[in-house]
């Protein structure tokens, strides 16, 4: 539970601490940039299992990452369930628009990037705001000078007041241009997934 007396700088540290106590989660992820919008049902289980069910575009495609095998299984066509590709997580075909692989796509990886930017920048609480039906605190993390992390110079983060998990994130470059916006709908934590859920 968020302590309302926490300093703004502590919010990221507390978010990281809270995330470490989470074993799994699922979310409907909407990622948009200047050219496209992706809608994905995203499932995560520690130590790093990922399952993505694509809703738009590539409807029906399924991607699974196994951290022990460090490999990705991709079923690109939902109607051809026998057709499955095995790929490296570094394969550019499955990297995000910001260049991140599936092995660094979870909330923990995002918070680490925010922390790196924060360590060479400034953090400010802007306001409280509702995202969907959840109450959030909106904060800005901005690098000093031209400091950036993977070309990201500033983050706006809407953190759930109860869990401090990000429900919405906007990333900007040094010119103030929006690189990517993430919206995380229906976030549920500590989900019990069926056996073989992360298999294809």
C-alpha cells in the first residue's frame, strides 16, 4: 500500500520493491507511437516467462518466451497452429518499436530504465489522476541536460496508488517528441496460471 507521506523520489524505489514481491501478472497492453498501435494480452510469470496474445494487428498470433531456454516460440498465424517458429529474443522481427526484446518487456525492466534515468535526473510529482477506474499519482522523471536511457530523456508515469505499478507510461526524447505511450488495462497481479500455460 502506498504511503502517502513518501517523497516523490521514493515512489520509484517503492514501486521496484513492490514489483519484487509480485510473482505474476496479466494485463491488456496498448502500445502506440507515431506510426502504429499494438494491442496485446500480456502475461508474465517470474523468473521471466512471457506470453503475448496479439489482438491488433496480427490478430491470433501468439508469442512465448522461456527464460531458461532463452528462446522465443512464435505462432504467427492463429489459424495455423502447427506452424511455430523458434527465434532468438534478439531477433529484430520481434523487437518493440523502441528496440527492446521480449526478454526485457515486463514492468520490472521498465522500472529499471526509469530508475537509471532518475539517477541522472530529476523527479517531480505532478498531480493525482484517474486512469480507467483506478486512482494514480502522475510523476515526471527527466534526465539532466541531454542524459537519456535508450534515447528516452523523460518519462511520464501514472502509478497506481495502491500498488505503485505503472498503469500508463509516456516516453519522450531529448527534443520533447513522444516516442511511445503504453496503456495497461485490467492489470491483475499474482495470477495462478494453468500448467503448460507458457508452452506452445
